[in-house]
C-alpha cells in the first residue's frame, strides 16, 4: 500500500461515520427505517477500510511500519500548530477493533432499539461516537488527541443520557461527564507541561525531544517533594486515563453508565470510551518514566482487585459486567505499568470481543425477560440456547480458559507482573494480587452464568414469557463469540505490536546519555519462559479455584451464599455498598458543594439582592422627592412667572381699546393729574 492510498483509506474510515451523523441528525426522521441503514453502511465501509489497512500491516509484520500525514492547522505567533494522522500497527489493530465492535452494535441496535421514538437520533449518536473514537486512534499529536478525547466524552454523555426523560439516565450522564472532566484536567496539564518544555505537540517530535534529553528540571509539589518534569507530565497524562478508563478513584461513573441502552454499554465498555485511556497510555508509552509507571502499575492493581470484589455481590446483570470491565481495565493498566506493553494492549484487543459479547448477551436476556436482576432469572438456557452458548464462551474467554483468546492475553499480563516482581522484589505482590483477581473474576462470572441460565426459574411469570432473541441480536453474539475464541491464536499480535523504544527516536550521539538520564527504557516483562510457565500455572489454578467455589455455591448449592453473607456481615456490607466510595464522595464533595451552593444562594438572595433592592427602593424615594421638587418648586416658579405675565397682559389689554377718543380722554386726565401734582408740590 502506498503512502497516499493508506492516508486516503484512513480519511474515509474517519469521515464516513461523521457524514452518517450529519445525515442522521438533520434528515434521519425523513429516511426509510429512520435512516439506520445510513449509519450501518458508513460503519461497515469504515470496517472494510480498517481491514484493508490491517491486512497491509499483517503482510509487512514490521513493528516500525507506518505512515504519517501532517498539515498546518493554525499559527500563533511563530508557532505553527500541526495536526495529522498516524497509521501504524497499533492503529491498524485498534481501527479493526473499534469498527468491528461498532458495526456489530449498530446491527444489534436495529432489533434492540426498534420502536423507540428517538430511534434515528440514537443511530446519529452511535455514528458520532464511532467518529470520535476513530479520530482519537488516528491522531498524530497530543492536541488532536485531546480534541477527539473530549469529543468521546461528549458523545458518551449523549448516549448514556439517551433516555434523559428518566431521572436515572440523566443523572448517570452528568456523573460520567463531570467525573471524566476531573481526569481531563490532569490530562490537559500534562499536555501543557510538554508544550512549555518542548514547544511541540507531535508524537514523533515529542518522543525525539525526550530521547535527546530536552525535558529537564523538576517541579516542587507543595514544597514537600521535587518531581522531574517528565515524571510529572506522565502522571498528569495518566490522570486522563484514570477518568476515561475508570480507574480508582474515578471509577464511580462507569457502573452508573449502565442506565443507558444496552448497545451503548457494549460500545462504551468494549471498544470506545474505556479503551481510550488504555490506548492513550500505550500510544504515549515512551514518555512514562519508571516512577510514573509505578504509579500506573499500582493504580491498575488496586482497581483490578477492588472492582472485582464488588462484582461478587452485585445482582444487576449489567452492573456485574460493568465492574468486570473496571477490573479488566485495571489488568490492562497494570500490565502496561510493569512493562508489559504488548500484554496490556493485547488484553485490550481480546477483551473488546468477549466483553461486547457479554454485554450484548445481557441485553438479549433483558430484552426477553424485561428484568436486569439475576435473582429473578434462572433456567434460561433452555429458553435462550444461543444467548446462553455465546455468553458461556465469552465468560470462559474472560476468565482465561485455554485455548480461548483471554487465556493468552491474561497469561501475558500475569507473566509481565511476575517478571517485574522477580526483577524488583518489593513489587512481587503485584503478581499475587493479579492472580487472586483472576480467581475472583472466574467466581463472579460463573455466578452470573449459574444464576441466569441454570437452576429453576425464580420468577415463573417472566420465565414463561422468555424467548430467544431475533436474528438481529443473535447474529452479532455468534460473531463475537467466535472472535472471543480465536482472536488470540497464532501469536500475530505479539509479532505486530512491540514496545516502542526511545532509542529509535534519539540521535546516535544522544541516545545513550538520554536514556541513561531519563531511565525511560523498561524491562519488557513476561518474555522469560520460567515466568510464563509459572504465570500460566497460576492462571489455571485461579480459574479452577474460582470456578470450583462458584460451582459449589451457585450450582450445587453445597455452600449457602446467604449463610456466608451472615457469617461475614461486615465484609458483605462493604462489598454490597461498593466500599462506600459513592457515599464518601457524597459526604466529602457533593454535600459540601451543595451546602456551599445553598449558602451562596442565600448570600445572593439576602445580601446581594438585598443591597440591590435597597438601592432600588432608595432610588424610588429620591426619584419621588426629585419629582415633587420639580413639580411644586421648579414647575411652580415657572408657572407663576407665566401666570403673572398673562395677568399683566390682561390688565394692559384693558387700556388698549383701539378707540382714539378714549386715548385722548386718558391723555387729558393724566395731564391734568400731572399738573395738579406739580402745583401741590411747588
């Protein structure tokens, strides 16, 4: 594939969903079938283009393969801000994942959302969401990445709150939007640190500058500790991933996002929004120093274990899968943090297929049963055999059962954690937590399978009306189940996607000094056969333990779940209430902010409005006094003068008769009076 052809195909892949969004949002209601075929055609064509690019990447099988297209966006002073597209092996894989899952979600939605009054708008939002994520994947620089990053957040707000006429979806959309903004503040600060240090946003230019040792100095945090600018920039950039990929402590939005339509849940959890954070860490991997990677590793470790334990007690089928997603994202982040670059991105790819299958499968159950509560289910494998088989396959892949795809990717992460722990003994607990998390994953996922599809129906009325979903729902499930089985075979991913090295960006004269100075080259983790063997055995043991306990508790019922809850009431209460994180945020942040808001409202009403109202009343009084002065004094004086002139005029008019005889008599009288007066005086 030539450079120009690859760029042209990538542009089509990016712009087709945008064109579908524009058509749907303005003309969707006037089109046949609400215009769903417009969005489906666009994303399918994007998938074809993505496969075209991926085929080229597979045929070359060179980690350094790729094309860049850059152009000047705008100029600020002497700074030329450039944006563009980047096509390489990581991009090729992610394009197929995003377009593949999105296309299947589009097809699935034609049945699931049929009859919804906002059906055309739903497909418009799906197209906007796909465009946003594809732009994020194809971006060639930090500024373009940030633009699409925020557009992904906006799209998720539209889709999570799609049924905004209901309070719960509206609140969930606001919670997701605001929580992500917290992480995005850190993300923006990280970008700005690199810009002020280097004066460029382009990935290649930033990597080359870091490799050449141009990021120097340190920042003092609260006067307590000095942190290198590169480490600080890396941690700030990771804050964006903490928000988007729902890492502790900003994980709280993702379970509530289940209030949106089930196809939205599948799209968010599998290939778009939550994948953005992990993809960003992988894309900017050369920037993260060892100190930043330790922060990343432990954040992922805490998240993986923390979310997995919450899923044990959840009863809403979609919330179980939501916490499973949070936990698996923790695995991916932990893998990247310990140096398992390939392992973390590999699990991102495989997880997209089986998690999309699980969410769409849960949607099939909800569509049939009109309930999301697992205690109201049971025995559905006979009523919904295709949904059961596909969800079972996806569950086995998620748990890491060989030879399904999840086995290879999760084993790679465990091996990376073990290798890192063997190299740095104090970090060996990362491996044990990861292995325990694998057992917990198997336990709660087979709990979901047993409660939903096995045993006797617990709600006979709903069970009697249950039925297998239509072909528009089943077909995507079958395709995703097939990918859940085979996506990890052949070792093609490890060959295509290898950890980038700063040495490839640094000039020969600077490479050794730069890498020694910044220490950003990390052990790849997981490439030693002993670590792989031990990790594989630990993974299989974890699966066996998790399945065995779940089988005994929820299939055989040899162990009573209720009895265990009563025996450990404190643990159960903490897990059931999600460790009270939401309550903690409510008490620490939400309520104080609301109280402050109420105080500001009272201050505004009592003080600001009081002063304004007093000034208004005083102005009215002064105006009244001024009016009276004007009316009685100023106008009165003017009127008196006018009246006086009129009176004089009236008196004068009386002697102005116009008859000459009277004038002569008056003149004679006045002359006589004058003469008499003079005679009296003299």
